[in-house]
């Protein structure tokens, strides 16, 4: 999965011959999992049609403030477009548009949207050699960079005029690579390793039956996605789960039993910066496992149980610089039990959720949590999707790191 996945990308297209490359660029954005909306300068429609770009992006393409042929048409709100975007890319960016951007000229929808954008703005210059080398163009690029806009360097080669040199817009694949690298370099968990556990463990009774629980693993998988989107390299150790994850920053390790999870966690904990143990690990397992399927001969059956190894406590005893987070699923005396677990197991933070809260717990797409740190600072959150809960958890972690 690309770091562009889920991003809202606003693409600005200006009137250069390289505009035809935006058809490939939009396809690459969509393939990366991004949402794309497009604003064109009126003159750019001579180089690439709005129909093609709207078809590829699956969104209407805007080029004017309103449709002059439809008196009932609402205006295209440049402020809304600018606020919608997670990033804005102007490609190709002609010398004319670069000059207008640098000087705050707002004589079309694209420029008005640029001036309204609150997100990072990237621009990919495209023009002939002499135009690119002109001092005014260099001044425009330098000025835009001083504003915090990000220049995607031009390529060098044969130009539309027949000249050979600098001025070619970067190729669509190179633009994608540039954006991914730039975004990743600024993510708060870049260079960090995050260990996450998820799902239930199954403790075998015989070759057919097991002791388990109702955990789906969804909370742990959402945490893994959030950590990866923040730039971390993630090791996700999961019990049996139907949840899926597709991200180049996530290594998934599947286990079944508590012992397998214990061994896998300990094999990866030493190099972790953050460890979040959200798995629902069985507290007990059968003392012995029947070699063959137990036959239904008697009216009752007794199974002797023994404790499983306490993974979270063992990490609390070992941790040095790791930030260790545990989960507490409670049904009564929730806060007191969670704080007790936090202290006993030497955690930096614990996430409390209660089965008494409607919409929280196993097999739900939502959760309601209370986060407590080792200083016993308590942060309560309302019911929300597990995706948003995972973001709240990492916000709390980042605040403390």
C-alpha cells in the first residue's frame, strides 16, 4: 500500500504540452488508492480534455467558477476545494502559472484554489529550455519554495521545440515516487519500529476443538494501518483473524496459540520502539492436549487448565526504551482494574474498554476507550470507529514520546 492511499489529492492542470501526461498521472494516483479531484485552467483544455480526466478520476473536472450556459448552476467553490485536499499538485506548471502563483495573481479557478489551499502544495514545472533558464522563472520557483511550496525537479531531454535540455515535466512515475518519498520523510514515525498484537489465541483441547474468544482482531489491524500510515515499520503478530491488511510497511506474522504469540512477540520486542498489545490472549490453556478427538461418551467432561505465560507482564519486566501499551477489557470496576494492570505490568499506557459500553468490544466496527498513562492521566473518548480510535491512541503515544 502506498502512503498516498486514502489521500485527497487536488490536481491542477495548466496549459502546457505536458498536460497529456496527467492522464497517466491520474491513473497512478487511483492505483495508489488516492481520491483525485481536478482543476484545469481554461487554456489547458486545448491540450487534454476534461472528459478524459473526469472519467479517469471518477469526479467532475472544474475549470471555471460557474457554468455560464446554466443559470442555475452553483459556483465551483475554490475554498472548499482547497480545504478538501490533503495535498495539491500543479502539473504541468507553466512559466505563466508559476509567475502568477508567486505573485498572488488570481485570475482563474486554479489560482484562486491554490491561494485558498491549506495543504502542502507541490508543483512540477514544464516549459521550453530558454523559458526554464530565464531569470524570471528561477525567481518564481525560488519565491514559491520560500512560501513552503515544494518543487518537483524537471527532467532533461528532447523538448517539444526540438531543443535538448532541462524543462521537461517529471514523468508521472517519477512524480509519484517523489511524492511518496517526500511524504514518508515527514511522517512522525519514520524510522520507528512498531510491534502490534491482534486477534484471539486458540488453545487446543484435541485435534478438533479449542478454547478461544470472540476477538476479531479489527482493533489491532486498525492500529497497524495507522502506524504504517505514520511512517513506521510495523510487525503485526495476529491470532486467527479474517481481517486483511495490504501495506508495504507492515509485516504480518500469523500465530494460533498463546505460546506461539509469546515466542513471536519476544523475538521482535528487542528492536521495537513502540509495542501495543491489543490481542485477546487466552489466560488459560488445557494442561494436556488429547492426541485424538475426544468422543462424546459421558454426560460431562472435565478439562484441567493451566495459566498461559503473561506476555504483557514479561515485556514490562524486559523493556528498556520501548513505549509499552496494553489493553484492558473490563466488565466491572473498570478504571481501578485498568490502573492496577498498568502498574503491575510496568506499562507506559493502557487502553481501557468496557463491555458495558454499547458499541464497544469484540466484533464491533466501533469502540469507546479511556486511555490512562503511567502518571495516571486519564483521557476519555466517545464512541467512534476503530479507525479513529487507533488514531486517538497514536496521538496519545506521540504526545508522550
